[in-house]
C-alpha cells in the first residue's frame, strides 16, 4: 500500500467531502462542510499562497493539510501548516509526507517561520518536536450542550445600546469589517495581523457559507457596531462562535457578553443543540465569560513553531 500526497481537486466533489470528513473526525470541535472547504480554496487571497493538500492511500483520502502564508501580517515570511490524519489511518506515513510537502511549498514562497497547531496529546507533540517544531502558546476548544444546559437569562441592553444582527448590515457591512479588524488586531496570538483589505474580508468572511448573518449578534452604540459575536453553523444542529469582541472605546461595559448571550439564546431557539468556541489559554476574561455561559474545555491545541534555515 502506497501513500501519496497531492493537491485537493476542487472539481472533484469527493475530494471536498473527504477533506471535510477527515477534519470533522480529527477536530470534531470545529465546523466543516464540503462547501466551506471549496469556498476557502476558491476565495483565498492570492498573496496567501493557500494550498490544501490531501494524503491518499489506494484511492482513499486519509489525511489533510492546510498550508499557506499569513498575508495580512506586517511581518513577512510567516507560513502555517496544519496537518490532520484520519484517526484510524495513523502510522502509515501520511502525516510525515504531508508535513514535508507543505514545508517544501512554504519554502518555495519564501516563508521563513512556520506555525503549526498540534493537539495537546503526547504522540502529536512528539511528532512535531521530532520535526524541529518547538511548543509555543496554547488554545482551548470549548463545548456547550445547548439542548440540556440552561443559559443565563437574557438581560435588557443598557441605555444607548441596541442589539441587532449581521443581517441588518447586509446593505453595508463595512462597519462590521472595521470592528472585526480592530478586535482581531488585539487577539492574543504569536502572529500580528493588520487586516485592511475590505474586499478580501467580503470574500473570505462575510460571504463564507458557514457564517450565519441571522445568528451573528451585534451591540450597536450611536448607530455604530461596538461589540459582536460572529456565529457559524454547519447546516445541521452544530453552532459555533468564531469571534467575539468589543471595540476598544467600549470595553469594560459587558457588551461582548451581551452580544454572545443574544446569539446563544437565538441559536437554541432555532434548534441548535451544540455550541462550540475557542479561546487562547491566556485570555482569562473570555474564558471566564464562556465558563459563565456553561462552556467546558473539551480539547487543547498547542502552537508549534519552526524557523526555516
């Protein structure tokens, strides 16, 4: 039996389905569908040099890799590779071959520093360390049982604050882009971001097939978005918040909690039974908010870093 690594074929529906299936098995805490896989490929910024890879054994997809360049960072030469193998197909060399192919691609596009998220399990961390990657910061995946866990009651917005949804900004989403860019810049991370490309944001984020405009809640002050909780859904019963944040001028007022509570209540009312989110392990304030809602940590990833010679 021979394992090969090749590019994802966007014209082959089975490739997108297999890619998404492996991601769901390896990372059940993150939402993925064949449509989202294809969207990420076909709408990637050209400067990202995004290249999804698959490992194949005798016609069966057994591993995947996301690899590319962090094009929206002020520091050039930063690349990433995130490799996931089917849990029942490990030990066949797929992971090693995916890493090697991804590293070759990143070297060709002048990446100098590589970042990889690795599940916090001994075998996975050892795999990364043997290939020259050193552990850095960690992040948690969190899960909330929306069907059976009681949510804190909703509260009325404070004076001067109005709750809306992203759907209310359909005619002009630029204010949400500006808020998203500001909060992303302040997220704890090993990689700095300066997200200034509105058209890229429209393609990659606003029109993403998983983004729910109706469940994304926005706290508005004086007609401008001040805090938000961005929601994604997978077309089934799973819901996730991928970003919750507040503009710097409005922090300390509980607006992020207000927006997230609104989104969670409406998600449960719409029939979603599981809620997922993620937090940097050093982001104490957001971890405390999620604990207040009833989220529990279900897995941890550790970012590993390698400098290319």
